[in-house]
C-alpha cells in the first residue's frame, strides 16, 4: 500500500521559499498544504495573499491552498480565485490553535460549534468550484467534541479529513489522544490523513502499524529538523554517508537563504528570519543548543553567514533517529529578533 506524504502548513516556515529550496535537494513529499490564506476584508484578494500558492512558482511540489476564516461569502470568493488559477482542491483550516485566532471562532476556535461549521458548509459546498478538504483537531476543549464533529463532516462530500489528535487548548504540547482517535477512526467516512508527532522513521512505522487503514501522513516540524525524513520514509533506508549529508544540508541552507533574500531585502528582517529557521536547523548538530545561542547573538548577516559556514565545516552532525522536532530557544527572546 502506497503512503502519501503531505508537507504541513507551518506559518513562517514551510512557505514558498522553503518548499522551492527543499525540492531542489530532497524528495518524498507528494503534496504540500500552504500556510493559511486569511479571509480578509474587501471584495478582492490582494496579490500578496496568493503569492505563496501561485502555480508558476510551485512547479516542483504540488501545493494545496489553505484558507482560514468563517465567512462563507469570502470563502467562495477566494475559492473562485483559486479555481481560476487552475486549482482543483482547497483546504479549510479548523486546526490552528493560536489563541488570537481561536477567540474569533476561526481555526480550532470553531470546533466547539459544530452547528456553525455545518451552516458554513451548507452554504459553500453547493457553490464551491473545487474540492474541499478539512484540517481539524479532535476538539478545542476536549476530544469528546470529535463525536459531534464527525457527524457534521460525514454529512458533506469532503475530499479528505486531516486530523491532528490533540485539542486546540493543547497547542502542540501534551500527549496526543491516540486512543480517542483510534476509536473514532472507523466512524469517519472520508479519507483520513494523520498529522502529529511523526518525528523519525520509527515513529512513522509505529503509527502505520497502529492505524493500518490510513495511507495519508502529514509531516511538519520534523522536516525542519531532518529534511531527509520524507525520502527516508519512502525508501525505507537512510543515508549513512556523513559527508554527503553535510554537503546536502549546507547546499540546501544556501539555497533557502538565496530564496528568502530575493523576497526580504532589508538586513534585519532577513537575519531574524534565518535565526527563526535555525531554532530548528541547530538540531542538525550534536552541539545544537550552543550553536543556536551563538547565532541568536549575531548582529549582522556577515557575522551570521560566517558562523554558519564555520559550523558546517567543524561541528559534528547529530543522529537523525530520535531527533527532537521542538524549536530551540535562548533565555532571552530579544537575542533572536534584534
């Protein structure tokens, strides 16, 4: 049975520049969800809202646009724009746990209101010019909410249901409700994509064994810590040549830097953006925490790039199996964003 791997939509990380750079050096992902496009005020969507998903810029990895919001009219307006660009599928984000989003009944903040979700779907599905998938959690306050949500989801012809087995309140912390998800799985009529804590090859195989009916898998933060992971999952084997790994990581980083520099012209925001990436990239090295602290203290691109070059030349790579997918931090956030 072939597994389909999805790149998760991580706001600020798995955007166009990352996808383009990653695709030049790595393989394994079949599809990518874009970080969400907000349903904004006004009658037309500005070009910068659609820049990330433009087909001409996403030739190496097929991207599915994701939308965040609860306004049916604006939802259909965006869907029409996406259809005119040639898209056949879009995704509705009902999983974002950010409090500023949830308190406006967007993302996972809609999950306690299944009838509101039903009303929105009743308005958009008949007029939708493309297929719809939904990214969801088991609930906002409790996984018990998922029973009512499944009833709503099953009432509509969704292309797939992407499920992260946590609640909105958990953000990304705490144990996943795998037992609750397992009990609910037979009741879902749609194709299910599993999203959550696939951190290495072993964790992927364990989830496959536990949920044999699932063939779609979403990987997010782990690909920042280990860009090789999708192709290793697909091939069933990992690259063991330390020098090849080091060179590919270095070339990928250089390409990513060039991609981002093309969009961000000013030094300070570009430096801050690269520091954010290195909260994950530092996991590539055994001495990752010290490396990140050093880079977080740099005050210029020249200093930052010279340090990165030195680390690739001198630091030992960390083992990939069991590698953390959590971002590193310093004791003072101002060290990261100068």
